[in-house]
C-alpha cells in the first residue's frame, strides 16, 4: 500500500527461500517503481544476476521513468542485451516527459518496431510543446497498412485494462480514427464518462480528416457546451472542417472567436488554413492580404494553395506576384509553385 510497508514485506522475504524467486523479485522491482524508489528497484534488480529477463529490464526502466530519472533509464536501456517494443516505448516516454522531444524523435526514427503507444507518445509530446504541424503530421502518418491487425492489438490491450482510464481510452480513440473506423470511435467516445480536451480534439480532428466535417463541427459545439476549453490543436480541426466544406463565414468566425473570445494565439497553421479557405472559394484578394500580413513567414503549403486558387480562378497577375515575391516564403528550389505558375 505504501513504500514502508513494501520495504517491510521485502525484509521478510529476504529471510526466506523466496528471496531467490525471480518472479517475486520482478514484482518487488515494480512495487518500488510505483512508489517512487528507483534506488531500491535497482538494488533488487542487481541481485537478480543471471536471472534477469527482458521483463526485469523493462520494469527497471519503467521505475526510472516514473521518478523522472531520464539518464538512468537511457543508461539501463543501452545496457540491455536485447530490446522489445516495451523497452523502446519506456525510454521514448522518458525523453518526452523530460521535454527532450528532439531526442525522442531520434529514438522514434531508430525504432525497429513501433506500436500505437509509440505514435501517441510522440503526438502528445508535440502537442504539449506546441509543435502543431508535427503533431498533426504524426497523427495522419500513423501506418495505414494492416489496419485490422493494428486495431486488433489495440482492442486487446484496451480490454486488458481493468478500468477504462483516460490514457488508454484516448490511445484507442487515436487508433480508431487513424484507421478510419469512425463508428467504433464514436461508440467508445460515448462510453467515456469524463471526456477531457484530448478526447474531444481526437474526435474533431478524426472527423475532419475522415470526410465527416459537419460532425466535427457538431462535436466542437458540444464541447463548448460542456465547458471544455479548446486549444490550438482543437482549432486546427475546426478550421480544417470549415475549409473542406467551404464554409467561409463560419471559418472566419471561428478564427475570430479563437483569438478574441478564447484567447488562443494563432499559429502559422491556423493562418494557412484560413488562407486556403479564402482562396478556395475565390476570395483571392482577401486570401492574398492575409497571406501578406500574417505575423509569420507563410509556409509553402499556403503559398501553393494560393497559386492553385489563382490558376483555378484565372488570376494570372496575382499568381505571378505571389510566386515572385520573397516575402511569401516560397523556397527558390521548391518546384511546386513554379509548376503551378507555368500551368496558368
């Protein structure tokens, strides 16, 4: 129940033959890890000697991670004779929890095998560090192949959780919406008793990315009615839904509400989404003005959207000006803008 009782139990075990039982010692490592005593966990681990297994190593790393001992976790990982996906995910979590997102990304890229936990760990890290474009990119880049196999693994893991905690529910939601299984996602979403910001954002982004844009906007309205305060990620999903539906008045209104009412500072991705929306519906001058006056260097995607709209609506002059002006951030060696310009 607490660390002192655990130590007393451990002291009693040491006086019996059970002290050599590897399974029991693994339980002790886990117990010390849960109660924030990685030094005791390491002491038990060291005494296992040749009886250590990959399970023992994973428990030790988890104990270090739980106590924010990132360097110790990484050092244990490097000493392991072999790794499994649990080992990789534990160290990945250590890096993201300590704010070392670039190191986490390097580790993620070197992983021989990734699970849904690996992907959601990175998505959460990028979200919390306000790297919105990376979070969105990871959300949509989760493997599309073998969808059924991925979902089966997620559901099995989810069913093993004795009680639906928020983390397991949200991880399963991500897997469902990423694979396009919106019906299953909505059933699970309805079962979550106290949905948090992440739950709502996952559903809004998932619906917006799976051609259920109006449902995304409905969820956004429900979210506000429940008093959940949205963030930058949520608003990306909302603006994306408006963009795909061509709802210019709603898109502009949501953008204004985000800034004026919700106090959210827009990022370049929000401006780019609004530029794309204005350009798509033919309001090229307004889109151009926003592209020119946004407090960021426009990203290439927004500039390409602008050029594509100029081609569609036959405004060669504005397209040529956008492509030639350095302030729009078009990369000189990026071929897409010039291909669009040449086709006008």
